[in-house]
């Protein structure tokens, strides 16, 4: 056992007379001689009481640890932080959300590095969990399996399945006088019936889908709802799986490659998943040293039929996808159409093609309603578009949720410095049909932290402007956002990007077919305004927000913390 190659890292921490103090510390926690002879598997458990998304993860991690022990490993559990994107939404707290992705990555990396684990399982739920976990996995490059904690079950209100997205939109409807206090209160009580992540194909569920697509999770684990009776068994299998992955010495960088990232982009486009996937996949690629650009996202999206009939753009929730066949159903549809690289490696040592083609799909009549056949898609193109133009020379992201599958919009700018000013104007009915709401100084550095504008976009919808008001921002929008919304505008206003120069009344055009976002200003006019522009004073000069403001890269590079790029 001493020369067990699987123990190449933990051996350094527990073998030999000089490590008696270390073993002594472990014995204080109940470890035995037998435990020291087994590989040490870190179990990053992102359980927390700050959000229902992760509320149940202690139970999940417990099953994972049982599986690890059954397969001859020694599990060592440790925590990492989580910020609840829904509860942070709509106020200054959201600035902590993207920062939390970096802290999750850093903390898993640091603990695993310091403790010398031989392998890793990470269990997460809320939006930033899986991206942070994958970033850490790539940095550490030790055998790793990721387990997504699962979605919340749908709430039921007035006979319809609802999620927290409906509550956000109801706030706008309430402000517009379209629903009364009693209806808002009843919906609030019905929408979130228990633990799990927000129910639609918002950011967390999108990333759950992609972690399976990438081959870093066991096939069929992500769509299982948090409270589903199968979840415990799946979690135990993950514990067993990580030992097999360690035996085969399969590492994240063997799995996360340009091809597997292209598969992930393909699935995000086919499903109409959250635009945050663009940011997160670019950040993961950046950690892996893989060059993937916004143009790759646009190219793949153009070649990909939109087949996911999932909220916010469609009709169904993640729990319905589970009934219909889960992530393997999507992968099978795309694979049969020749749209995925089948030869990419997964944690099992099999290729994605072998895994998916051998996965037993249920005979579900829901399947073709939740995920359309590739031959009869919702739209011929994918749901992500990368725009450029004199508003966003380094790119911006548009999610095509309109039933037409396209956006063609021209209107006068209504410019707001920050989310709060925009929300107040919209809620007071001061934004009119035809307006383009510009929200700036909300980018990675300007916010800092690139807040999600769900309160604003939900207020726009709630006021009845489903597709007749557009929004353009250097912040993000939530996975739950719908309507003609452009985010991730780069360069951001804080670094003097064109968004900083736009004034009320300037006419902005969003053209998804031409992939353009432009303002009707000449280069000379933009230059003259730039010469007169002054950066606002930073909102934070100390603490975590000031620190991360300095470290964030551009949204066009994934807004990850770097020591180099600006
Ligand atoms: Fe965690 Fe929505 S708040 S997934």
C-alpha cells in the first residue's frame, strides 16, 4: 500500500514517522490505520442555509462519502462558500455573486492543495457553484467528479407550474397595478416548495446540464430533482465513481478540452440556456489554457437548432426534463444529428458517445414536448448570439428568447448609471414602449461584480413590456431573464467603453441577424465624448469588492480574476 500510486499526494501528509503529528490530528477526528492506507478523497460540500439551492447538500455529501468508503477511499469533507443569486438579486448584494465564483474556486484549490487529497468530489448547487468547482478542478488537475445537487420541484399556483422567476415578474405586475397584494402574497408562498435550485433552465440548471455534457459528472445525475428519492443512490454512485476515476488516473484536463467545451457551447445554444454559460465556460477554458472565443460561441449557436422548450423562453422546468429523460435525452438528440463530438473522454474512462448511446432513456411522451426533435426545432438557430458594433467593440451577448428566434430593435436610449436608478424608473412607469434601457457601470470592474439585472428585466416584463422594451448593459442578466436583452457589453463603461458615452435619446439598434449592436453616433462624436468623459469615483475602496475590482478581467474573457489581462 505504501507504494500505491493513487496515494501520491496523501502519502506526503500521513506516511512515515515524521508524519506522526499529522496522523495524530486525524486520529482526533476518528481516522484509523486502515483509513491512512486508503487514498484521501476531498469532498467539497457547498451546503449552506443561505439558499434553498444548497440547503440539502449535507445529505447528498453524506451519501457520497458512504460511496467513497465502500470503494476503498477515505473521504474528508470540507466547505466552500455560496451566495444565493436569487436572494442577492435586486440590491447591492448581487455584487458578491461573481466574486463568490472566484472564492469557491480559490478555496477548493487551496484546501485540496494544502491537505494533499488524492482525488476530489465537489457537490454544489447554486449558480456560481459548478463554474467555481470546475475552475478549481482544472487548476488542481487531480481525478475529480462533480455532483450537481438538483433542482427545486415546481410550485403550483392557479393550476400552473411556477418557479421563483414568476415571483420576480409578479413584483413588476404588482408595481403596475396588474395584480393585488393578496395575489402576490399567494404566489410568493407557492413558488418555492422546498430545497433545490431555481426551477427553470436558469444558470444553475444550465451549468448542471453542462457539467454532464463536459463529462465531469456521471451521466443522468444533474436533472434529478433535489428531493427526488433517486438522489441518494446517485450520490452514493458518485462516491464509488471517484475511486474508479482515481484508479484510471483520469484528470480534468483529459476531459475538459476544446472539443468538450464546444459540446458544452452546443448544448447551451440548443437549450436556450443561461447566457452566464458564456462567461463561465470562457472562465473554465481560461483556467485550462484553452483558447475559445466569443466567435466560437456565435458560430456554434448559428449551426445549432434550438430544441429546448424550457423556461424562461419555453414552457417547462428542469423537473420536467428529468421526467422526459434528463440531460442524456438532449445529448442523444444532438448526437444522432451529428452535432456533438462523441469521442471526448468522460470521468468513467468511456467516451461521451459510449456513455450516451448506452444510457437507457425512458419511453416518455413528454420527451418531444420538452426537447424538440432536431428535425423539427423551435428555431433553426441556437439561442445565443454574440453582437459587436460601436456599442460593444469587444462583444456582447444576446439571448434569443423571442418566439421569432430573432431580435430587430431600434429605439432611443434611456441611460441609467446602475441598476437601482433603472428599476425605479421602470417601476414608476417612466420607461415607454420602444425605449432601449441602458444600464452601465455594472460590469466586472464597474459594479464591481457584474450584477444580474433580473429585477429590472422582470419589472419590464411585469409592466407589460414583453418585447417592446430592450435593455443593454455591461452587467449580466439572469438565467431567468427573457425579452430583447443584451448583456456583457465589452469593453465596459468603467474602463471607458462606448456605453459610458451614450446619452438619453441616442438611437440604439440591436440586430440579431447581422449580429450587431450600434448607436447612431459617428466615430468623431464618440471620440469627442470620450475626451470629455471622466470615470466616476469607485464605489468601494477597501475590502473584497475593491480587491476583486482590480483583479477581474473583461467579460469578453470570462470576467475571471487574472494577474495579467485587463
Ligand atoms: Fe440558487 Fe437560483 S438562487 S439557483
